[in-house]
C-alpha cells in the first residue's frame, strides 16, 4: 500500500470548518432491532439465525414515522447535523437499494424511509450524514467471524467455505454508490467498524483487506470530494478526517502522532444505540449537558444518539432528553456553536470554551460567592451570565492588596468573580467573558 498516495485521500482541513463550527449532531440508530427492543446487537447477542430474525422483517411497519417531527426536535435541541444508520450490522437497508432484497420496501411498510428523512432534516437546515455498517450478518457472502451470530455454530467453518468477501466488498461499493448518488449532497460518511484483532478459535475479525477499504475510500472521494469520512476503515496510512471515540469521555483532547485531530464523541441517551424498551441507565439532564460542554471544551463535537421505536416514534425518555438540551441550548448555544478549546486553565469544577474574544466559563459545581480565576486579571472588558445577561462583577486585587476578611495576599494575575449565593435555576450556568483586545490568544483549534 502506497501510504503517500493514500494520504492524498484525506480531506483538507478547510473542508471540515463547518463541522468544527457546528459542534453538535444527532445520531439515529433505527432498524429491525427496534421490534425485539432489546439492543441493536440482539441478533449477535442471542445468536439468532436468519430464520429466527425473519419475523422482525415480516412485521416491520413504522406507521407513525414522521421524520419532520424528529428534525424539528433535533433543531430545537441545538443540533446542526444528523447521521442515520442506513444499514446496521443486521444488514437491513432503510432505502430501496437494488443490491439486496433485505430492504424496507419489501416489508409491510413498503416504502422508502431514507428519502423522506433526508428531505425533512434538510428542510430544518441540518446537514446530512449516512452511517453504513461494514458488517452484514444477513449477506450470504459475509463470512462468520468472532462477532457473527453463527460464531458458535458447530459448522461455522464449513458455512464459510462458500462465502466470498471480495463479492461482499463489491456489494458494499454498489450500495455506497447508491447512497452518494440518489439523495443529493451528503456531508458525512460514517463507516462502522473494523476489528482485525478479535479472535475466536479459528475465526478471526475483519479489517481493511476484507472491506477493500482503499477502494471504498477512493469511490467515496470520487462521488463526494468534500464529504467527511470517519476513522473506522482500518487504514493506518490514512489520516482520518475525524476520529470517533465511542461511549467514553476522553480525559484530554485526542492526539494522533502528537498532533491535534478533528474529533467527535458519539454517545447514547441510555445504554443502547437502538430502541431498548427495558434499558434503564438513561442519563440525567446534568450529565447530558455536561457531556456536551466537556466535549467542546476539549475541541470536539458531540454526536448524541436516539433510537426510534418500531412504530417510528421517539420514546418519551428520548423526547425528554432532547427537551433538556433544547431548554439549555436556547440560552447557551453561543457557548457551544463556533466555540473550541481555550488555552486558559479552568478553575476547579469548571469547563472553558472560547470563540475569539468571548470566553465561556461553565460552572459544573456552584461555589460560595467567589470564583477564582488565575491569569485573567487585567484581561476582562465585561462579564455576564449567559442565561439572562445580568452583569457578573469581579474584584481587582493587586500584589499589595490584602483581603479584609482573610488577610491573605492575592497575586497580580489572579481575578475573583463575585457570584450570588444561590445558584441560578440553570443546570449548567455559564459566565460569558468579553476579553480585552489582545487577550484572546491561545484558542486551540
């Protein structure tokens, strides 16, 4: 593999500027797994064969599907782009693909889901991303591997004898071509995922050779030169357009070869990506907002997932979570959108974001009366709470000034904001600081 040639497929940084600016997106995991409603990996977890799984195909009829409602809720929550699972690991396709019969138009619903989805979200001004699973537990050429539903079948190796991953790779390219030519401009291609390190007896996982990843990336670049491609194709020689940590919060901004990268954390509102009726680890409002703030404070994006029900609705718990984002973002969007990591050091229990000469202090814990901030003295023009625009004052200590109540000297570069004793009725209050000219250096993009 010619690494230098491969690297030419990386997207120039300026083509990702919209993504870095927008910061917040909606992930949608939807497929046949919404019917069993016990995790999107149910076919693998329960080792179901195609005959076992067929009943979900035979009864898929999302009669209440209204993508316009989903799009309105996403926009209201402050989300700027969306990524939908066009095909998940189960192999079921949400559009009228010509490459397989395992598609929504052959179910009782009988109609394409993807076109109306794209139209609805575009109408609300959101950019469109397509998730496409590299894995396909239904396709007859996809070999049994350590995560395949038939991995423990006594004849697993024999099943593989007639299967051909090259034919499967060609099938994928055929479907990706459909996705990138039949639905207008697509802004993100989100592939999922590679696992060459996984082993189970004589079965091994899959990576770039199985997917023919280089051919796949070249096809995507040919069809959509400005599209963002994620990092899950197992192409070590290609600097990915974005990296995508999943279901954890990094302790610091992710780096590759010591350099900052464009990155996006993907998370679920609960513990499952697909609709899971009985799953009960739904995140609190405080967690949801803090995850968004914490991600942007490290220069990243947040892609937060919803899993619609089998009838095509959003679960009441998902609606409540989106409403929590809506309430907070209605007043605090400008501390997120267009912002990035700041080079100032945050006070304890705070997170910082910055947009030019605007510094945003997000208070995860409410202090008693005073918020001490090092290295900010002399650099502030004005400060206010973002939720109501009320002024936040600060003390002006100098090296020769003593605090009357403590008799401790305060350094020249130290500043103390004066806060009300009672916390505002805001899940994460934010102080917006207008910096003086020349004081806004150190933004880390």
